[in-house]
C-alpha cells in the first residue's frame, strides 16, 4: 500500500463540525499545548476560520515518551476522548534515548506504530502519522544520530503506507526549510531552541503543516524558479522582442518539464535595473526537470533565435514554495 501524503487535496478534507482531534506525542507536543505551541496555534486557527465549528482540539504529549509509552496510555489519554482524528508525532526519543541504552529498537518502533494505528482505526478514528523531525538543525549531515533518525523516519513512512494512514513528512519538511534558512549550518535556533524542541517559529511552522495535513489550508509545493533577465542590444527592434517573448512563452507547450512560465517588462522606479528590461521566470518541480529543459531541442532553438540580439543576460535560480 502507498501512504496517503498530506497535501492540498488531503484524504480528510476539512475537519467536520463537532469533531475531536487529538495530538499524541512527547515533549514537543506537550509544549505544543502551551500558549505559543503548535497545538494551541492549530486550535486558534480553527477558531478564526471556523468559529461555529465546535471542533475540539486536545494535546496529549508527555515529555520523554516513546512509542511503547504511547501504546500504554492510548486508551486513557486518547481513545477516552472518542476522537475522530489522531495525529501521532513521535520518534525523537526513540532515537535520542539510544545514547543511554533506553531507545526503542527499530523493530519495536515499527510494530508499536502499527499497533497504535490499528487500535485507533478500530475505535473509528482517522490517523495522521508524522515522521520525527530533527535532532539538531545542521544541514550538512553532521547532526547527532542523523542516520538513525533518517532510518526511523523511513520506518514511519513505511508504516503509513502499509496501514493507509495519512503521512505527514515533517522530517522532509524541516530539512527542506533548513536548507533555505540555515545557510550558516547552525545546530539550533532556526526552528528549535535546542535542536529538538520548537521555538516560536518552529511552532508556527508545525501548526501550518498540521493544518495542511487535515485539509484546513492548502499545502505549498516546493518548486524551482529559473529567472532569466535580458538586456537587449540597442538595434533590436520591438518586433524582434515580440518574437522572442512569444518563442519563450511557447517553450512550455513543447517541454513538459516546465511547470509554469511568466514574463514581464521592468517598471521599477528605483533605477537599479542596470539596463535589464525584460524578465522571464520558468518554474520546475525538480532539478532533474531543469536538467531536461536546458538541452531540450526546443530550448536550443530558442537560444539560436536570441543569438546576437542580447547585450547581456543574467540567470538566477532558487527554490521556493507555492
């Protein structure tokens, strides 16, 4: 089975009026129920967007807990509330505590997740399974227990697939965000206070991911922008520029890897354009798509078309979300 990945078209759609959602986890979720925590932010977002929905939001996190602890208290702390949706955000301590011999073996971690999901579904609730996020925020692969955390995140992904739970891949979401906002490769301080527990920005980040997972807000896809600026030679005619604009526009119809295209003429009042008058943005889903675009015959013909007409060109690519 394939996991249902939380997306703009979530398997859940919006939470129904009067439903109960429980967030089950460790200290991250326990703190998440605090004043600025992600559980509280999730609840406040619903109160703002759907004030008459009467959706009940419950935090069920306990510091230090691992998968076996969640199994032990599932009936008391979760199922007793008769939830309609349960979010399981666990795995950090199962990995982290391995340093002192009190972690959870990979087999036990997997079987425990499967047991939790089976019991929750038997009680009639839907399940969202989140991958463990981070133990350290470095982006160069040198965080403590990095390989082990990746292994356990893979187990969570596997369990979500085999149990048909909705997968919320926080591990990937965190790492993608950190690659953009932690260029200095700091160990903490971007989304966490200590490499694990969420700071204010981290709580906001996770709250939005949770809202996406239940279909309350559309999720944002990570995309690659390929920005091209042209400074045309003085002798190039308006008719020639029209021909180039149309040819660039039509590339999206012949090159399937192009996700989107837009263009415009500079109208900045700041006078800092350095003579660049025309801008073009080509959007790709992956670097592989960009790699297919550059040598594509249609793109090569376009490069031939602009030959001799461009005084200077600037190309700038970056990752973003939309």
